């Protein structure tokens, strides 16, 4: 943070940025979250102190930093429900339960400042950098946030039930800055309403002795009499999720990656671990090396099938065998599409969902021992889409894919447009440009946008370069809902 505004300062900053790039210290040019947290099992709370070394990678001079407070959507008077009406009884088997986040103190470079909560649903923490305070590109500021979480009893990404506690999107996380402002999109009851930048994390978490902790990071544990302390660490991840519970763990090592499978009860635990390992191997071969030292799959309570986080996937314990396997493959594909290569999941869900569905089909092609005919699976998707398309005509539904979460009529519409139509679009592209150019396009997309956020045109450009064809109108026809193949 600097108060000087002279051209000299800008030149010095530009020079230092160049030196940074040349000195091969790119890993320093990310924000660093350090969180010290205590989980209280009796009261279902987490008390935490966070110190964020925010790195200004926006290219703009900032006078504030905005942060999402996603747990706010689980409070009683939240404007947007985290659960669609049709899933309320699945989500709350013991009746409605509420939680939330209470920010008790915010500091700026060690000095207390006002706690300012804003956003459409009191879901954005605004950290003003002070009068005349400005953060230049390439500079850092240290933001301290003390907060307490109340965890609701809900089968969701943020909630406890049975023997596990899911902590997804649980801490204040910096909003992405683009087009001259912070992106502060609010929650949605369907989809994954998240968008963030890669950062480094160091988290120490105290839990009652005997509980297991699965997380995005590498884990080390110090045992105590009453509580165990877990040190969790991860680099270049766009989110950091944790599951606490009475869980067993099975491990394997594949391609230099520690694969961990956490579960409370699973007769097929070895099979699940093998599936996660096969998926990491298959997608590493197809798209590019998985970049993190660990990958954990956690069988836990969850109202949807699964949920992707960097180096960690939640898979619902309510799924049957074949759906469970498919969810493991789909969520593992998200490690490439969403995890390493990010995109705005609120505005362009088809990018990561369509690619993860398509990748699931590629997995089955490469692993015939799973006994799933990839062509039949695709034909089923087409059949399902025809039903949706007929429903579009009957019920005046929209079949465009380029809508934000909240602009779809319901979960049904979102699912068909993002997952099913997304997969059909990428599959059609594969037929049009050929398998080699298609796979090379995905490899280039992965390598070119690793640890960044990509836009639709970035993805389209990768396929255009490998196939030497203009493809913008191909994508536009699908995403804007102009492909009326069944009319
Ligand atoms: Zn998905």
C-alpha cells in the first residue's frame, strides 16, 4: 500500500514487476492466506483468525478489496436459499437448520478498521484501504479477518450431518477483479456459484482428538490430549476445502501423487480408491500432468452428486454404485476444468461442466474395464436432451447456455443446458475437427491457462489454433441456443 502517486512510483513498480518475472519467482505473485482455526464439535462452530497477504495482480490501482462471505447464505434471514425447494427434505433431514459467519474484527496492516459488509445479501466484506490509501499493481497489503462460523445441520457443501462436517467455501475469499471492478455475484441455489483466483494457503486447524481431517492441502498432524492440530498447506489453489469427521482413509500413490480416499462406511473402498487413481492417471495422460502433490476423495453427506474443490472432491454417500463411480470420475475431471484452469462458474458453467462431462466419456473410452460404453452414454445424453428440447417447445423454455446462474428457470434447465448440452457441444466439436485436434486443443487450453481464469474466447481460440478453422460461430450457435437440430 502506498500513498505516493508519482510516475516514478509507477515506473519503479513496472521495473520491479519485470524483475520479478525474470527472477523466476512467479509463485510469489499470488495472495497468501494464513488461517488459524479451532473447530468446536459441541456447538458446531469454527473460530478463526485469518491473515491475508493480498497481492494486487489486477493491473489496476485499488482503493478497496472485496471478499465473498459465502457462509452468509446459510443464515436464517438470507435472501437467497442455498437449497432448491425440491431438495429441502433431502438437505434438511432433521428440519431446517441455519448457520452463518460473524466477522468480529478486520485489520489493515495490523491496524483495526471498520467492519464493512455489503453485497446483494450482506455477503461481501469490503476492506477499504484507507483515506488516500491505494494499492498499486504488484504491491501487497495484509488484511486480518477474525471470524466465527456457525455450521448448519444440512447435507450441503457447508454443513454437518451424521459423522462428517463439510467446510466448503467457508472463509472470506477475495473476489476476482475484472473489467475495472470486483466480481461480487451472489449465491444461487443451483450450480456452483463461485469464482476465485489461485493463491497459497497455510492453515492450522485444531479438532477434537481422534477426528480425521481431509483437505485441499498436504497434511501434517500433531496429537494432543484433548485436541489434535492439523497443519494444512497448498500452493496455487483457487479454493481450500476441508472435511472433518470420524473417517477412515485408504491411500495409494499414482504418478507421484498421493491419492487419499476418506469414508465412514464403504464396502467398495478399494474400488473407489482405484477409480480416483485411474482418473488421475487417465486425465494426466490426456490433458497434462496433475500439478498438486495430493488428491483426496471424500464420501460424505451432500444433497447433490458431488462437488469439486482443488485437490479434493466431495462425493455424496447417497449415490448408488454406478452413479458414485461416475461422480468420482466427473469431479476428478474438474481438477483440470475449474481447479487448475478456472472459469467464471456463475456466468459460464458450460465451460467446466461441459468439459468435465465430456472428459468422463473419454475416461470410459480409455478404461473399457469399467464396462461403460462411451457411445451409448453419449446417445443417452442425446436422448435426454431431445426430451428437454421437446419440453422447451411445450413450456417456452430457453435452451441457451450463456446465461448466468439465477437466469435459468430452475435446476432442471441449468443441468440440461450446462451439463448435457455442454457435453453434446464438445462431442460435436470433436467430430467436426477430429480427435487429434480436439485433444491437442484441450492440452493447449490446460497448459496455456494453468492457474488462471479463462474466458470462452480463450477456450475457443485453443481449438481454432489446433484445427486451423474459425469456430466462434460454431460455439455461438450452441451457446446462444441457435442449434435447433430437433425442430
Ligand atoms: Zn461438475
